[in-house]
């Protein structure tokens, strides 16, 4: 193997690890959003429907970070 082959193999592995690390943030964010929604419903059960809608919107925005992370992996892949 020459140096170019080894470099491509290392950068590919680093990209995969990078996306794995990038997925940690959205996972924590979704956990916080769902946890706070559960707390809100426990305090005021009559607002459960409105809080659930806001929870899904928050999850969607948080998961967008994960999609950006995987997109950058494919964009910067050589």
C-alpha cells in the first residue's frame, strides 16, 4: 500500500467517527425536549395536546442537526 491509500482509509474512518460524535448532541437535545414536555404535562395535564405539538416541533428542529451532520459527512467525503 502506498501513502495515498492509507490516507484515504484513515480519513474515511475519521468521517464515520465524526458523524457518530455529531449525533450525540441531537440525542441529548431530544431527551431534554421530551423530558421537559413530560414535566409540563405532569404540572398542567389540560395542556397536554398543545405541549405535545410543541414537543414534536422541537424534536424536528433538533433532529435537523443530525441530518446536517450526516450531510456534511457526504459532502466532505473525498
